[in-house]
């Protein structure tokens, strides 16, 4: 096996690993969102409003 083929295999494995990690993170984010009842919690809201943002007390959207 040539050096070029080895490099292609190594970088291909890195890309496949990154795609798998990305897919697992998206599934985890979907599970966390479902556990919150479908609400999104923005990190900046948590910094500004504390845990009240996670409970939806200050982040209510108009209907």
C-alpha cells in the first residue's frame, strides 16, 4: 500500500468518525428537546435569566 492510499484511508476514517459523532449528537439533542416538551432553551437565556429560562417562566412566546 502506498503512502497516498494510507493517507486516504486515515482521512476517510476521520471523516466517517466525525459524521458518526455528529449524528449521535443530533439524536441526543432531539432526545433532550423531547424531554423538555419540545421547547428550545437558548444558552444566552440561561445566562441572563438563570434556571427560570429552563422552566419557561421568562421565555414564553406569544400564541
